């Protein structure tokens, strides 16, 4: 059965995830320029998110990582990114599909994006937690910047 409507919300969501993908690609190739740093929140309860068991136990639904000073081996593909972070002084590799990301912010640019993760993709959202990858507080991530959500474009 063919769909009789265009899913513009999904198209916009995919385009905005492309902004995240491109920012990470630039970072992977050239490092973080100037004062840029990223807060990335993602669902940990998705089976395609690959993180150590002890990290998933601490953040069973959602977590926020910070890419600023202590991250290594950032790799970016069309579908996901992988990065090594330090948790309790142990380096751990994370593999996160872009479809699992619920928020992205660059506080230095006062820029942020929020994404919808469909109900079939994950359980209900949890409160954001901050991983111990960087000591900076998560609440600064989008506090003063522009956050673009798809709800602004949806009919009420």
C-alpha cells in the first residue's frame, strides 16, 4: 500500500540530523575549532547503541556525552558515530546511531537541536544525565542558545 502523504516532519528531522553528522565529520577531520564543544544526548535503551554494560546500567534510558577535551578516535559514517570517552578513568568505546540521538548542542555557538525518537525505536524519554566524560554541567548546553525543535513546524 502506497502512502498518500509526504512525511515532511521525517524529511526535516533527517536534514537536521545531517547538521549533527556534518559537525561531527568536521570535528573528526580537523578537531574542534576555537571554543566549540558538543553535548550529545542519545537513547541508551536501543539495541543498536553499543556501549559498555556498566555504562548502560548507569544510564539505562538516556545519557548526555560531552565532546570537548577528553575524547579520542571520533569516527563518523552516514548512519552513526563512534567515539572513545573516559568513564571513571577507563577509556570506553561508544557506537551511537544518529537515529538514537535526541539532542545536540554547541554552547559556544548558542546552537542546539532536538530530535524525536519514534516510540517503536525506544521507550519513553527519561531525564537527561551527564556522562563523566567531561566535568562541564549539562544544563548549560542549550540554556542561552537557539534550540530548534520540529514541534515549531507541526500543526497544533
